[in-house]
C-alpha cells in the first residue's frame, strides 16, 4: 500500500520524501535532499513520520545549502545514538511481530478491535510528554504515550495486520482551550473509511473497562468534538457501523433504555450505550434518567450516570450506595485542554 501522505505529494516533494526516508533509514550522519524551502522540508519530514512510524528514532533535522546548488545537506537529529537506535529497532520489530501474530485471526473489524483494546488496556497517557511518547517506542515499549505516539502505534499494528490505516492531524484551538495538535487514525474496512481515536477512548476507560465511543465513527460524529484536520483526508461517510450500533447498544426508544438498565441493575453490571433517538438535549437526557431511575428503584440500588455529550454516549454504573454525584459530564480528551 502506497503511504497516504506520499501519495498526495508533487513529484519534487516525493523526491525529497524518498531521499529523507533513505537517509534516516540508513542512520546517516548527513545526506543530500533536493533543494526546497525550509518550511517545505519540515512539512515533508512531518508527513514522512506519519506514514512511517518505524522511523521512531528520527526527531528533527538541520540543513545547509550552498549558493547555486540544487540540493541541501540535511543533518538529522536522532533520539538515540546509532547503537541504541539499532537495539530499539530490534526490540520494536520483535514486539510488533509478536502483537501482530496474536491479533491476526478474525475479520478486519475484529482485528481493529484487537488493536484498539490493546492500546486501551496497556497504555496510559504521558502527562510529562517525554520525547519517546510521541513515537511507537512509548506506547509499545514503555506503556505510555501521547496522541501522536498512540496513533502511530495503531498504524504500525494495522499495517502489520493488513488494515489500511493513516494518521489524521488537527490543529490546536486556544479559543476552545485546546493547546496542542491532536492525532488519531482513519482506517478502511470493506472499502469504507472510518475514524478511530484510541486516545479519546483511553481517556474514558480505566480499571479494566474499555470504551468504544470513538470506534469507527463517520465525519459527522467525530467532528462534534474534534477540530478540523490540517491535511486532506479520505471522507468517512458511513455512519452505520460504529461500535455501539454493531453491538446493539445504540437505542432509539426510551423503553429500550429502561429495559437494558433494568437488566444491568439486576446484575450490578455497568451499562454503556449510545442514544440515537434524536438529539441528546437536556430534556431528552431527563427522560433517559427517569427510565434509569425506574430501573434502579425496582432493584433497590443507586445509579451513577456519566455522559459523553458530544457523542451521545451514556455510562451507567450501579451500587448499593453512592459516594459521588449521580450524574457527571465526561470529557473525552488526552489532557490537551488549557488549564484555567
């Protein structure tokens, strides 16, 4: 499969991309690249690293050029020295091979769920934002990562499992208190494209629970709480195969909410579901809460409800007594919001 960002480039950009890839792959101390403006070279390098997560050790570059020349000399910056890079390459290759082998059975959808669950179960967000957390070595080697590293880990595993996958990037938006770029994935299943944000799902889960609020979303749903992308990406127009609908946990009727809540309350099991019966307004939420309240009263327990408002997903847990508020607003993110 031709790398996504490479496929979008002009002829001269592709030449620079190919020369950069060869130089970084060879761990060269310096190498020649076709002469372009520094900003252009920087953008090509950025896209190269999105296409090729295996180049986790190349984190930057400097360059110099000579008057009248048609190339520049690129001086790469590596995360480790050459010997250490090779050690990490060997370890990462073995790790990826092992994880791919464990997830190779099943349909494309099941393979993607395996990758998603692997990230959510084994990676925690690195609030210190160490350099390696932006690369696959963080999530796959150290069990920590930021959105960029997590998206790269998802991509390299999907690549290994034969699932078409690319990394989408959105800009920061200080007005909305979003101070960093955000990265997630777009995958292709059965010829259709879907958004997958393992970082956001990771922020909602915990203590053995995995969330799927951002598993196989269309454009309409993902951009309810994601900023517009920096670069053109494939349109994701299929809104019929997101996780909760596939698992029959997307409800359109209040009686379905009440019925499933009663079943969950009886077994004291957490219920996570998606509301698809129109917009999730405050009035609709109040009706849903009444249905849940009826279920818990029937079973003599209490319910705590978490609401992911942009995605219309509700999490209901049941207990004999409550120690916290009964209804809380969940904020799916990766720690990128500006603190007050």
